[in-house]
C-alpha cells in the first residue's frame, strides 16, 4: 500500500526550567506584516534568545504569550499566520520568544525562563496588560503547562494546543518500545548489526536508524505476518488508526486500521522521531529512556489497540505470545541516570496548576498522541488541581491541525473562565462548536471524546534505570 497523502509534521516536545534569562531587551518599532495595523517590536534577552511582539492599534488590553513547538529556535508569537491575523483583528497583543538559540531545538533549559523574561521585556515597552494569557503548541504545549503551573501572578490563564503534556521521558519511552519492536521483530536476520536506538552520536546516526527502521516496515507491509508486527509496534507507539485523506476505519476493521497506521510510517514519522530523540539527548545530556525489565505482554494488554493486534496475529497464523516473550527477554536498554534526572526536572508538567488551563487536542494525533491528555489529567488531579483543568477534542487526524475558528473559540472559552472564575459550560464540546461557528471563519469539529490511557508502562525512574 502506498501512502496517498502526506501528514502535516511539526512535532512537539517540551520543556522548561532553569536558565537565568532575565531580560535586558532592546526593541525596534516596525509595521507588522500581518495585514492588520499593528506595532511590531523585537528584542534580545540576556541568554541570546530573541523575542517579538505585535500590538494592534486598538489593543483590547489582553496580551497573549505564545510558546512555539519543536523546531528551529526562531521567535514566534502565534500558532499560524491565519490565527495571528484574526487575533490582531480582535485586538489582542501577541508576544513570544525563540528560546535560547545556543542549545538544542529541544529547548529544555531555557524555554520557561525565556518566556517569562519575554513577558517582562514586552510589558516594559507597552505597559501592564489588563490580562495575560499563555498559549502553547506541541512542544510549546508542555512549556505552556509549566507556565500554568508556575505563573500565578504573572499570567491569568493558559491555552494548550496539541501539547506534549505527558513529558519528555514518557515520550522517549513509548517511542523506544515501538522502535525496539520494529528492530527486533522486523530485522530478525540482523541481530548482530541492530541499528542504534539510543545514545546517538550525531544527527546522521539518528537518520540512519530511521531509514533502516522505515525500510523494514515498508518490506513487512507486503505480508500478513509483517502487517501484524507493524500493528504491534504501532500499538506501543500509541499511533492512531486514522490517516490524513482517509475515512476513519470501522472499530472492527482491523486490516483497515493497520493500513492507515502504516501510512503514518510510510510518510516518514520515524525520521521525525529519531531526529527528536537526538535533540532530546543533546539537551538531557544522554539517554533518558529504558526498556530493561519491561513486560511487553503486560504493556500490550493495556493498549486500546490490543484487540486489533490479537486479531491480525490470529489471521496471520503468528504466535503473539512468542513475539511478546521475545521482546521481554531481549529488553536490555538502560537509561543514563543523570539524563533521567535532567528530563524529570525540566521536561515534565504533571505537577499542580497555578492558573486555569484549557487543553485542546485532535483525536488522531500521530506525533503527540491524544492519550497524553489522559496521563496529564491524572497527574493534575493527583496534585489536587483538577478543577483548574479542562480538556477539549477535535474530530480530525494529524498533529496541530486545528482551524483558526477552533483555536480562537478555545481562547474565548478560557477568557470566560478567567473573567467569571468558573468554567460553566464554556469549554463543553457544544459550546466550543457554537462559538467557533459564530466566528464565520473556517469551520470546527469539536466532539465529546474521552482518550484512552497512554501505553507507556512506566511510572518513572526505577532501580533498573540506574544500572
């Protein structure tokens, strides 16, 4: 099967924490290029990060602080040009930073402090806003969640879009499970020359691993046995069974589900994943993921895709138990303890919330699985802050594939919570859909939805990690 469409790829990942980035900004005024009359400001923070801001002529008093996703460290202040144009037209001022340009694209050590420093730099230029709201997308969604945790008194609320809110260690661990499954089951004749899965020495080594794993998946798709094993790897990756340009397969169309999961693999998702892992390892100072001691039969049992995997294995005449035992017996990858500690300190957001947070996610996100929202909500509730969190879902496939109307409607719902002190029904699917439709822009698809548990099988660092 050949992939018929190419998904929009702009991953996500994370972070925040400890960098002394108090701003001593320089700024210059220039006209905005958004098509809306606005003043464009720029500046540089003490760590070298750049910041930008756009302030409309008729500012409504609300400043939006935008945290961008994984990619080049270039300052951005909105999720898209279309969203920027709409928000400026509604009177919002927009600001955002590049994060520290001297580090990895996985801007772990600087993102949160650079965003707070940007807030200080911008308000020094335009005055104190009536209200400040944080907005973050993908990796920036994790930064945004940390701003929501630490920002009481500096921000009033936060909106997360397709956020990587389960954190960096969960991300690398479930991705490792999928990569390991492909390498061990789909490259069985190459056990002595298995591709490197962790501790990449260069971006080229990461790319080589991605190429070998993707080639193995492409070959495997030709046989029922190969397709069953692809489905197993996809289950561990929390990969949705709905690809762009396709109709969502029926709940028991096991072959159709695998075909659409394969489409994600065929279109290069492993290249993005391995590039991201290399960047994470650069930032964390080593490998923060592990599978030693994993029980892969237990891991699969907790996956929403387990019935599909079992059905495809039966149809292929394969022994699923034998494959799972093989994976369990061969699991020997350990993490670097210092890297685990660094990632735990800088790249998680499951602690409490200091301000209201509304998270929005597509139901079939290939890069930041919607199941991350389940994991995050459990952590927020455990911290006693469940009343501050709301989550909403859009019936669409792909990463961060929101319409402008969906994004702006979610922002309005957050403003309702900040203004009134309670959520009411503002963040319900029906209210968000109605609010988005009333904008007369590009449509919306908010739906009632409950994400499954994230398939990751690890609660946190264990003794095995410290071997």
